[in-house]
C-alpha cells in the first residue's frame, strides 16, 4: 500500500495539498537527517508498533518516518529529495513546536492518500495551514462520524460515558500492545476518571488509528485532540457537511479531501461560534443529520467519500492487522450499524434457563395479546395477574362495551379464572406491558384459550371483526399452548435448580456448624 | 528532594522503584527493602481495630547517617517509600506529606487506567514525570 501510494505521491503532483502541513525550511539539513534515519527506519519498519516508552523524546522525528518510510524505502533513492524533504522540514518544525511533536509534519490524515502526496507538495506549498500546525492530530469529518458511530455502538447515549472495561475490550481489538494502549488511555482520559466521554473517546480512537498507521505517539495530548477543542470543533456535523459540499464542487477528486477538511475545520470553528448548541447531546443527532445531509449532498460528496475511505482502507488495511480494518470508514460505518439490538430479554430469567429460547415465549405474546398474561409468577399468581388482567380487561372492556357489554362482563370473570391457574414463569412484566399495549390495540383478543374461545364465540355478531377475532383467537390459542409447554419445561428446570440449591444450602449449613466450635473469638 | 521513590505492592514486591542515578543505587533498594519491616511494624502496631483511623502517612521510618526514610501506606496496603537526603534540613514534614499525597494521586490515576492490571509494574509516563519533578525539586 505504501509503495503504491508512494508511487502516486512521487509522481503525482502536489498540486493538491495546499494547506496541509508544515512549512519546509531546509532541504539540505533534511537530507542529512534523512540518511541518518534510514537505519532507524528500517529497524522501526520491522516493528511498527513501538512501545511509547522506548521512544526518547528527543527523537520524535525519527519515529515519524517509520510508517511512511515503510513503503518509501524503494523510492528513497529516486525520490529522496521529494520525500525526505517534507519530513525533515517537519522535524525542525516539530521541534520548534514542542508539545505537538508526535509527528505533525509527517503525519498526514490517515484516510487520505492525498496525505502522502502532500509530502511532496509541502515542499512547494508553503504552508497555508490553519491555526494548528499539528495536522495529523486533527480529526476529519469522516473520522469524527466514524468515531461517533463506534461510540454509539458501545454506549447509546452520546452524552454519557464509556466505562473503562468496555473501552478496554474495544480498544484491545485494535491489536496494539497493552503498554501503548495504556499510554493512549493516559493521554486521552483527561480527567482520569476511568471512563471516556465522547470527545475523549474520539481522541483515544484517533490516537489508536494514528498509532496503527505508524505515527509515534505524542508526548502529550495535541491541542486538536483536547476534549474542549473537540467539543467546540464538532458541535454540528450538519454544517460541516454543508461546507463539504461547497468545497467538493470546487475541487476534484480525493486530494481535495484534505483541503476541504481543513477548510471545513476553519469554517467549522466559525460555525461553532454561530451555533452554540450543546455538543455532545447533539452529536448523535448531528451525525444522523450529517448522514442525511450527506446523502442529499450526494454525488460530489460521495465521489469524494468513497475515494477517501478506499484510499484509507487500502493504505491502512494492508500493512496493519485486518482485524482492525475499522480504519476504513465504510467498514466502520457498517460495523457501527451492524450489531442489531438483541431482542429484549426478561431480566428475571434464571441463569440456567437462558438456554431456553425465550424469544419463542415472547413472540407469541406480542401478536396474541393476552397470551402474555398467561405466565404470571408462581409466587404471586393471582394477584398481579388479576390486577393485570383486570387492567387488561378494563382496557378491553371499554372498547368491548361499545359492542357487547354483556359479553365483556362474561369474559372478565372467565379470564380471572384462567388467570388463577397461572402457568408460572418470570418476566411477566414484559408480558404485562406487552399485553397492555397489545390489549389496548386489540381489545377484542382474549386471554385464556378457552375463555377466549368462548368469548370469541360470544362475539360472533360483533361487527365485521368477528372473523378477525377468530383468527386472532386461534393464533392466540396456539401460541398460548406453545408458551405453556415452554413454561412447563422451564418450571421443571427451575424445580431441579431449586433442589440443587437446597442441597447446597444444607451443605453450607453443615460446614458452618462444623466451623463454629473451631473459631474462638 | 527525594533521592529514591518506591511503590511497594501489598505483597511486598516493588511496583515502581526509581532513584537518583548515583553510584550505589542498589543501596537505596536495600534501604527500601529494609524499611518494609518498619512499615509492617507500624501498621500492625496500630491494631486491627484502628484500621479506619490509621493515618496514611507513617512519618519517618528510620534515619541513617546519610538518609532518612519516610513511609506512607494506602488503605489497600500499597506502600510508598521515600528516601530523602539527610543534608536537606529544610525539608519539613508537611512537604513530605504533600509529596506523598501527590504520589497517591498519581497512583490512583494509574489505577484508573483500565489497561493497567493491579500488580503490574507501573509504566505510566505521567507517573514517571511526576516522580521526576519530585526528585528534581530537591536538587
């Protein structure tokens, strides 16, 4: 990947990136440092994931070359002047800039091959960069969107935290070494609370992506990754998208992505000032809005966007571990959207009974309105059931009253009877809520099979819905029977568990008695 | 101020030990090791009933001719030991306490990092830099 991009870079012309990076002071000194760095680069090329501890602060520039040099080695001889120049140029710049050392110059946005082109460009394009010199640490719009999606996949509420363990599992997937991840966490968790807010998460993700692409980790958090900056810079992705559009029109191809991103950011800052809406709370909405506007914005954007992610994926996926191919935005988006929300599960289910496919138990309850009422908890059989059923009956009875008041009256006592024999089982609450909802929707449906059948038959004359009711009742009956079977099985399992637990308790009590005389207080 | 700073785990093995580069750094390691006995003594002397009331700062553990050793223990039995140059007479107790407090805060920050497993050696750069400031201060 690198070689390809390098080839492009070498020969492609830097017209594209104007404002990208650092200025390029001395080409001469660059060459010297470049040759010096060759050896290191080769060594480092072997182990791109360097331990942050191993990188002495004095040599960040060397590190910068690691990832990019990778593919550059071939081109070095031929394009020595072009490539090293930008790097070297950056190095003095880096050193002068101090804190944002990490690799401002050499670090192009991961996404774009244009980055690499920018290196050759930088020489010529005296920087017209915006406020912050550390471009590589800037989060582009697509990156931001991707990070927000990933955040939401871990934590639905954008204004809340991701806990440490969740984040740890997630970031461990990136296959970086633990000390590096530990260091990245240290950098990004500004308040050291063991949890990541959205800007902190974006910063951490950005650092990981950077590290995966070979950029050495900075000594301290770059200003563009500070939570304050991130919150301010990305209040409303909508606006950024709009800016994106306007920019795409003026420029061709993916190379402009970089420029447009930069311009966007400059304009975003203005937009941020104009739109003091809360950042985190709206990022979720904004990203969605962004997507919608992006869709509207369409072809130009899309032409750019696919180009960028493709480049990024080609760039990143190849040299780095594929398992973390999430660096590609498209894949990332998909991943963010992929995990379907699991069907709701009752919290009260016994652990061992989890093998039971409760979906089957639940599903019948949904269409068959009253079936949910059937399995009330054995401990409180009649009462909640009765109240539930009463409510259900009330809900039902109201609409039914309009039709057949007498029949409703009949059905209610019968229903109560059926409820008095509850089949057992947990998670009734869910059933209840579903029942109530469904009951309200289908007041005509009845609870117990027989009672429902009876009531169904009792309503033959109930308007046109009688046939529908019959069908509904029959399906309800069927599902209730299934639910009954399931619940009966569950009951037997639970009984067994109860026995086992009893036995354990007895054993523990025995142990306690044995230990008692021994302990002398 | 500190010539040597060490963080000892509950099981009495070092999580972090760093000293001013001198000829005989090993001597500091020995001192820290021997100070652990004193720390344990102080902890047990407090009594089981006083666990809650026990102060974290243990004070001067033992003086030698060249150095003084101070101790601090957390509620999770993690010990911080600091060796200070005796010639530094301007060092007051409050300053030592504040240094230990800073150490404790940095240590909790390290613990907050989910990638840090309790019992591992401390490799946090922030912690390192904090200790460096403490050690440079004196000089």
